[in-house]
C-alpha cells in the first residue's frame, strides 16, 4: 500500500473525481475547493456546476502539523478511517457519510458531500438547538459499539477485527495528549497564563493522576469495542434534521466509555463556555439546560438501545448471566465519567484547545470558564468510581458552575 | 506458511534431525522415540547413541483430539509457541528450553531436550519438594510479564506484539473450557457422578457466574502482557535444581493475573489431592504446608521482582505517579484469585481433568477432594474483590480444607 502515493494538487483532484465510476457525467463542469485545514489531510470539495452533484475527496498527508510543529504520521490511518466508516455505514447508514471509494495507493477516500451540514461545535458556539442530536448520537454509540464488541461478535471474528484496527500512531497521540502531557509540565502544553495556579494544583494532585494513570492503561489495554476514537463535537456534522459522524481516523479497539465520554466532555465544555458566550441570562440558562439534558438523553438513549440490542442478540452462556449486562453498563458509565474528565482537562491545558473556549476573547473571562472546565474534569475523574447514574455527572457540572468562582 | 506441511514419520524425523546444522556429527547413530500424547502435537526425542547429544522435535498437528473427539486446529500455534519461547529465552534463558530452529513449513520446533527433568505435576503427585520452584517461577512470571507489558515497552512496539500474538483458536479453547462450559450443563463437561449436587449448586449460583463472566471478559479484552496462557503444572518441568517452563502455544496478550492464577490453582489442586494421596498425617501436613508456602513465595517473589524491575525501568510520566504500581499489583492479585478459582473449577467439572485428582482411585474419596477443590475455587472467585494479600488466598484454602466436609 501507498507505494505510488503523491499528494494531489487541486487539478489532480478534479481529474481524479472525473475518473470515478458512476459519479459525474462526461460533460460535468467540475469546480474544486480545498477545504481541509492542511494539518493532517487534504479535503477537496468538488461540485459539478451543471448537475449540482458533488463529492468529497479526503487524502491523508504523510505528516501532522500542529502549532508550527510537524512530525511524520502513518498513511495507514486513511485505511482505518475508510474501513471504520464502511463498518458504521453497515450499522447506522443514516448517521455517517457514504464512502464511494477508497484508494489504497493515494490514501484517499471519496465520500458523500455533507456541505449542507455544519460542524456541531460551530452550531453549539452559536447557541443552536438540535432536536435530533441526542437520539441520533445515542443510536450511533449503541449500534457501533455493541455490534463490534465480543458481546455480539464471534470471538474469533472480533480478534481479527482487533488486529485489523491496531492503530499505534494515532493511539500514541491520544496517549500523550489526553492521558499524559496535560498532567505535568510538558513542552506540548499551552494554556492561559491566568489559570497557572489551577493547572499547577492538578500537576500536584497525586490522587487525581493515579486515577488518570488507570484510565490511560484502560485506554491502552481494553479491546472492548471498535471505537471512533476521537468523538468530539468537531467530528460530528449536523443540520436541523440530520446528524453525521465523520473522521474516524483514530478508530481502534478500546473501552466503550471512551467514545461516550468524548461526546459528553465536549458538551460540558460548551456548557461552561456559554457563561461567556451568552449574555442574556434566561437564554443562557435555557441553552445550558438543553446541553445537560442532551448529555442525559445521550446516555439514557445509549443505555436503552444497548439493552435492547443485547436482549435481541446476545447468545453466549456467560454474557447471558443475570446481572452481567448491568455490570457492563455500570462500568461503561464510570469509565465515561473518567474519560470525559481527562478529555475536558486536556482541552484546557494541552496542545489542542477548543474553539468553544478559545473564542472567548477576554483572557480573564476565558480563564473563569477554563477553571470551571478543569474543576468539572477533575471531579469527573476523582469521583468516577462512585458515579451511579448519568444525573450524577450533570449534577456535578451544574454544581461546579453554580459556585461562581472567580480568577484569583 | 505451512503450504508444504506434512506430519513427519519417525523415520522422517531422524532425517530431519540429521540435517539440522551444528547439532549432530556426520556419523551420529540417531535413535528416535515419539513421546507426545498424539492429541495435539508429535514430539520426537532423538538421541545420538555415540555422543549422547539429543534434541526434541515438536511438530504441531492440524487438529486436536480430546476424549475421542477431534477438531481442526491452526498450525499457527506452533509459530506462536516458538516466538514466545524465543522471547522468554531473551529474558529468562535458564527457565525455558533453548529453541534451536523453527520450521515455518512443517510447524516444527527443534529445541533443547529436557529429559533429565520431569513434569512438575508428576513430582507433586509423588510428594516431592522442589526448593527452587517458588523462586524460579516468581522470576519467570515477573520478567516475562513485566518486559512484555506497556509499563516497559514503547507503546507502538507493544501494539505490534499484540498483533503478532493474536491467537484466536487457542484462546477460544480457554474461553469455552475455562470460562463457559463448566458453569452450565454443557456437553463437554465430565465429572464424578458423586459430586453432581455441588456442581448443580454452582450452575445455579448467579452471583458466582456474574463474577466469572467479568473474568471471562477480562481474559478476552485486556492486553496487559504477553502471557504463557496455559501455565499449569503440566507446563512446567523440574529437577531438584532446575525449573523449565514449556509449551506456550496458548500465548497471547492478556491480564497478568491469568498466568499467576494458573500456577496457584494447580498448587491448590495438588493441596486438596494430598488428602487422599498421602496417608501419613504428619507427612501430608508437612507437604501441604510446603505447597501453601510455595504459593505465598511465588506471589511475594513475583511482587518483589516486579517492583524492582518497575523501579529500574519505568520511565513513563503517568506510570510513575506514586501509588500506581501498588494499584497494578493489587489488581493483579485480585485477578489472580478470580482466575485461579475458574481454573480449579474447570479441572473438576470440565473437559480436561488433572492427574492429581484423577489418580485418586476410590470415587468417594476422589469426590471429597473434588468438592474441596470446587469450594476453594468458588470462594476464590466470589471473594476476589476483597482479597488484600496472598495470605488471604492460602488461608481460604486452609480453612476450607479444615472443614472436613464429607460427600452427601
């Protein structure tokens, strides 16, 4: 694979799109726009001006660029992304972009154009409500996680899947940036100088770090289900009546709670950011209420669907023992809490900040929101083993926000 | 691999041995004896009558035969066994047979002849004491488990190892015969009719089975270290001053406690069997005392070595958080208890009985020992989450044996 790799120019991309079977007519007038951020991938948006038909060509670059730094990165992630998308398309076709073609020489996927959708994170920053979001994400999580787990799959087939989705380089990024660097004075970190005191208290908190070490190990060693692996609100596209999960290049076999936790962490980040984004108190509280309600509905919907799938499909004599499903879901909820906590902290202290917080212009106002995010993250980790229901998570977020701490 | 496979005859094996480089002289007079049980492998013991030099040729058969039944079984297990032996030879060369050559067409390994050793299980049945055993096994466990884990290895190298040692067919045997079939009325089971009542009480014990389901999942999903995977006392060869671990064809990445638990389960099986084997009370109690002492020394030696290796080699910022190593060892001890419990019960109820118990001729006397084994196994599983030290394990075994129950 990839022996004949070369990064496409915009002109190459148009020719490539024209050559795809059954897509464009011979006389198509193709316009092309490169819409990727250029840090990891080229993303060409190609539209036939005559018919309106369109396609996305996403090509992996053999490196990653983040904040001026650049390091080599495997093209194999494009294979993993394409295979994970195809796998999800079998299970929840309405919730992922259709893959038309994967080119294993160019590390390139031709897929459905979703330009009538927007990135969920942008919608959340703008204070938009998405009535289908919770139900769609609950279904996405339940179906993609259940049907790729050993609860459903034949044990041998599942192990072959584990092998196929071993994804060391992408996992390493998460191991470093989510589970290691934010918790000590690492060079990759980048945070608002006004929150240094809070950050240093995290670096000194051994009990917290011991729990994070356990979560890191869990991320690295538990092959429970095929995860998306990077399910933040920038990997979800939405419009009023549609939800699409994109970009599973971090896909690998890991613990169920990591995907659920990623979604919830990012909704909590939005929750704290609206203290600054939305001035009108009533509107703000309504929106924050909707965000926490969405968190609860995602978990509850996920649990409901997962239980239904289990009841319908689980045959194994041991998985069928009364109470075992409860244990699996209980563990997943506690993992969700711990992973969500790590995901929140890394977005404040570490290398990859989120627009929800970054877009708060006044550093002092931003610091208040960031400290809230850190406090919620810290508690989600420290209390993960005593979490009993999803309301424990939302109550924790609500209470910490209510304390109204100011920057020292 | 294996395209030109054919099972060797005794004559083929001699020719093959003669062709191995640097082993036998041109005029060697090779005598050959097939010493395998023929159920899974051919094992040729080839000796040069002139020089006394010898070699073992172990060839995997493409099927397994157990109690009259036969099913196809991957030859790939011979590659895994050879690779696991070579890996162990780098870490603890004095504790495994040397591998001279692996033939990936014939699924055949040429290795060191250990016929001056005997199978540990036979020695234990005969009531022999092995002064080096605990220390050697502690070292074997600590070194093979630590150096193949992500505590020591670079995360990417460890993931490549996980891939290399994915071993679905052999794991399936364990999943079925250790973690599933013994706990319901499965066709594969085979037990003394006199213990049916105790067996049925296990089948009805939902709390027990729920815990076993969790242990089964842990066996199937946690890639903590490269395990031997079948470390019972039939996979260990001994003489007074030497211990050798053989037959790692079940090797795969799994939880540390599974290997430790396998050793301990089999020492506990020996412990209960000596109620019948050794009539002299003083000699029996001394031997049983040695067995439990060995269990404690194996764990304590393992923990001591593992801590020393950790201190010397662990660099990762998160693994180095104070307390995390304690958490890892505590989890490993509780897993050891649970896995040991399953391993004991399956040897009484399931398909593969152990000679320790099978060699007790009187069915009523055997039933008493079997019931003790089941009771210890059951408690090791039920109490695994409250185990604090290895003495909790040995005390539990001692107390149950002391109760002196008789067959109803």
